[in-house]
């Protein structure tokens, strides 16, 4: 029987393994592997996200940001861009709450900008509003 606190805390080895899984998936996503291999990796990321969702500490949440981003990327790569964008949005929302890795945020924003018309429109709206504000205010 597992320790009742297990689902609420992350052991450093858990976080290291989560990082390794995301790195492995990133490497695979950069290759010309087939759709079945990509779908297997999506399932692997599903299990990782499910594991991390049971954690409440910030370290697990930070790992989950990368896992959600990679899941979104893979889903887009296999042609399911709507589900991919949903996961990218989840990653961005989680980043807003507890993220620190600016490079990770830049990857998420770039992917959303490329694949989400709603995100692009929102960014253009923000730029228009920002341009309408007089400087010095």
C-alpha cells in the first residue's frame, strides 16, 4: 500500500523522471517518425500528466507545463490541432500561475501564435489597445 502523502508531494526522482520523459518526447517529435509512434508518445504524456495532476507542489506543476506543451505539439503534428491548442492553452494558464521558465513560455506563445487564430486575434487586440495608450501614462 502506498504512503497516503504520495499523491500530494513530489519526490525529486519523480520530477527528474518527468523531465526525462518530456525530453525524450521532444527528441522524438523532432524526427520523422510515423503517426503511431507519435500517438504512443501522446499516451505516455497522458499518463505523466495524470500522475502530475495528483501533486499539489509547484515543482510538479512546472513539469506539467512542459508535458502539456509537448502533448499539444504532438497532437498538432498528427493533425488534431484543436485538441493541441486546448493543451497549449492549459500549459499557458498553468504557466501564468506557477511558471518561471521564460524559454518554456516563449515556446508556448510561439506555438499558440502559429496554430490558434483566437490567440493571434487576442494578441493583435492587445497590441492595438497598447498602441492607443499615450506614452507617459
